[in-house]
């Protein structure tokens, strides 16, 4: 295989892996409605009058944490540099596959710039920053960007217990960290779907051939009960277990009366 063909094969493999991941993100409940997902990418704070003169109440709505946490798990490989579907790897592969294709309406550099902007480790503010000021002046002011807070939730509270992540927002409670993380996770998910849409477009135009299985195979589990046809046998503890595709031997009895250990009942089925 020539070097070019080898790079092409590797690039296709990477793009196909991304499509499977993007389809899993698309299947998440928070991504079921694209408009609602996009709405979560932007912090929205409603200001209401408080009970005291001059007092204000700031209201910020978020989805349930458990729901965002599950979406965070689905998008995490896209921002993990060591993962094959890390966004930079995928865009590099896409650039290679489209290197001889003229797509005037598609800007991969712009897409790459959008991805870089959602890097939670950058610490750069994306939409806002938070300051805490003790009313009695007993401690210094604490300041953190929304990305710093989101990073602390993402890597300190959820997928890891990274002490550096936790320390970066130690003066802010988990609620503050989570509020910031909602918008970060939503932005990553929305950007993944934009990239996925691009891949579907170039596939439909014949520029990249995606296997049917990559586009249609199951990527999530929807059943809460599984039923399979088979035979089950049990034996006293310590009884030798037959090897793969070997019949159940002496000492094994059917769980359901009438099932007989035979060559037709190889090990590897339910035991």
C-alpha cells in the first residue's frame, strides 16, 4: 500500500469512528431537538426585582445534572487529545480526504477555530466570568471564567477527580461549576453535530464513501429487557466448565426440565 493510500485508509477509519460517536450524541435526549440544544449553548440569565428596594434576583435555568452528565460522557472523547476521535484528529483526516475537492461553502479552518474555542482546558472565557465578593471584606475577591468553572465540573466532579481542576475553581460551589458546564457541554455537542452534518453532506455528494453500517448500525441501547432463545444448564460449584463450542458433560443439569445436554447444546450459551 502506498503512503497516500495508507493515510487515506487511516483517515477514513478515523472519520467513520467519529460518525458513530456523533450518532450516539445525536441520539441523546438533550440533542433530540437541535434548536433546544443550541439554546443551551448560550447562558441566559433572567433578572427579576427582589423583595428589598434595589435588590435583584438572577434566575438561570439548567437541565437536570444527570442528563448533562450523560451527554458529557458522550462528547468527552472529542476533546481528549489521546482519543482517536479527538476533534483535531478528525478534522485533519477530513482535510486529507477533501484535499482535492472544491467546496466553496465549506471552511475547515473556520470549523477548526470553532472547535478550539470549546477547549475547556484553555481557561479563556467563552460567555461570562464570575466574581465573588465577601460582603464583610474578610477575604479577597475570587474570579473565574465560565470555561474554568466548566473545566472544574467536567474533570473535577464528573469524569475524573483531578485535583488541579478542582483547585482552579475551589472558591465556587458545584452549582456554579455545573451552570457553566451546561453551556460548554451543549456547545461541544452542537459542534459535533455540525461536523457530522458536513460529513453527511460530502458523503451524499460522493466525495467520501461512508459504509452503510456506519450510518445505520445501532449506537445506543434502548431495550431495558433482553430475551434470547437458548438452553441453560447448571452444575455444583467446582464442576469443570466445558470449553468453547464443547457440549456440557457430566454433572450439568438443565435449568428447564426437558433440555438435554448434547452436541446440540454447546458451551457458550447461557450457563
